[in-house]
C-alpha cells in the first residue's frame, strides 16, 4: 500500500508540474484554457474558476490541458475569440507552449537537486570494508578498516571519488595515503586490469586494486551557492545519461526487458520513501528528467511530435496537412501503446512470474 501511495504522490506531482508548464505558458501568451486535469477519464472531483475547469480524473497515469481551439478540426470558435485559440497563435508561440511542459519537468528536477544538496547528500566514505586476497591492495598491505585519505597526493573523502580516481589513472602506479587508527600510512601499488561492464552492460576493462567499500555513509551538506553549482552539474549529468540510455536502447545495447512500467515505479517509489526523504526526492528528480526528455522525442501524440509539426510549419511556411497529422498520430499512438504493453509485460515477468 505504501508503494502505491508513494507512486501516486510522485506521478501526481510530476504530472502537475508538466501540465502547469503548458497552462502557465498558455496564460502568458493569451491562449484560453478550457480544462486542467490531473489524470484521464471520468471526473472524480473538480471545480470551475473563470473560464477553466480544474479536474481530478479517475486514471492517475497522466493529465492534460485542454486549450481553446486546440485543433482546426471543425470546432466552431466565435470570430472575436479566435485570437485566443491555440491554433490561432503563430507556430513559434505554439512551440513555446508545447516545450513548456517538458521544460518545467527539467527545471523541477534541477530545483529538487539543489534542495538535496542543501539538505545533505548521503555519500559512502572511503573506509575499506574488505581487501580481496591476492589483489594489488592486499599485496601492498592494506587492511579492512583502513580509511583512504588521498591518492597521488589528491585528497578523497567519498568512495565514488576514490573509484573514479583509480579509473582515471588507467592502470598507472598509485600512491595511497591511509589512516589506520591513529597512524597515517602510505602504500604504493599498481592496479590490475579487470573485465567489467559499463552502466549499459557493455564489456570493458578497468583498473582495480581489489578493495570493497565498508558501506559507511555520511551526509554531506553544501552552502547555497555550491548547492546550485552541484545541483546544476548533477541535473545535466542525469539529462545526458537519460539521452544516452535511450540511444543505447535503440542500438539494442540496453535490452528491452530493462524497460519498467507502473509496477516498477511503485516498487521503487516505496523503497525510496522507506529509505528517507533525500532518497525519495532524488528518485522524483530522476523520474522528472525522464518524463521531460521522453516527452521531447519526435513521436506524434507526445510533445516532441507536436514540436516536429510546428517546426516543419515554420520551415515550409504552411501547416502540415490534417491527413498527414492524423496518420502520424495513429502511428505514434500504436508505438506508445506498444511501449506501455511492453513495460507492463516486463513488470509482470519481473515482479510476479519470476517471484512466483
């Protein structure tokens, strides 16, 4: 039940942020809004304020903003209201309205990342939990419980920094400064190349010295300016990682069975909520980035598909024909539904059949 509630909270917030972007941009550019809905399908509750009806609908997996004159498919609009219709605006303004949704998701993730760095980022310390037998660290004399303070004279406080410094050395000899109780010790060793896999499952070789983290965690807080810098870098890194992941999926480097659906989201949301506020916020930021990037893909029925049509309208100086748009949207809908079926199928296999 906690997982389901956590997933509803996360998805509700992210959908609200996304649709709020469309909504506020409509208001800014003078486009009327008929409905603002969290969820699809029949209305659960709602109220009207001004010209807009605000709704909470029965299916929580999404939402929508219904604009005046959103399409030119025969909807009768009084002449005096045509300047307030979506299709009555220039292609550039329509592009701004469409981009606003995904952009709000990315900005929201950026703000959350800054907040996480202000609250304190959980980081693994450089304390060694295990020294593997007959590996460079063991041969050099390192022991479990040692705390690595520097590599080649460069201070390290996080396990991630320690790992990245070893990788960046490309197998060249290293000098480790280590704290063992009250003593400061120095060890020289040469990493060995080890077969491993990248984040995307690709085979590679990386330098390793044969140590395992103790799992000791400390919370690292940052001042406002540093939190903005680090939050910005982390957000940019996650956006890049999301784009690369999509490319790797198309290349079939990342298997299709790694795609997850609502069950996977609910499970992870529940786990992160149980882990604590910062972990939950980090998961929400990652999901917000995924939602923002995915919506910008040039697939009809997604925001990116509309961007493609309006960009073509600017280039060719005429709207894409209704017939072309209808066919493209049908193809896009089939692709989207196929992806949803695949995600749900993977969830069933992953969480029910394999555990059954």
